[in-house]
């Protein structure tokens, strides 16, 4: 996992916590912030995963060229 994937998961967790606290306290604004944080975490994790996959593909290609 790369840094973007880790930060994305952290943002997802932060969003889930905010949503839960917002639900428990009937704080709609906090709940909505949690939804946004969770969605941002999904995007960041997806970007990191894509970047990692591209890096792996480049490494595989480099290995094949070396042969």
C-alpha cells in the first residue's frame, strides 16, 4: 500500500466516526461532514490503488525488457 491508499483509508474511518457521532447527537452538519470525508477517502484510496497498479505494470514491463 502506498501513502494515498493509507490516507484514503484514514479519511474513510474519520468519516465513519463523524457520521456515527453526528447520528448519535442528531448533528446533521457533522453527519454530512462524515459523508464528505468518507467519499474523499474512497477517491484518495482509489487513486492510490491505481497509481500502485501502474507502478507494478511499469516494473513488470521493465523486467521483461531486461530479459
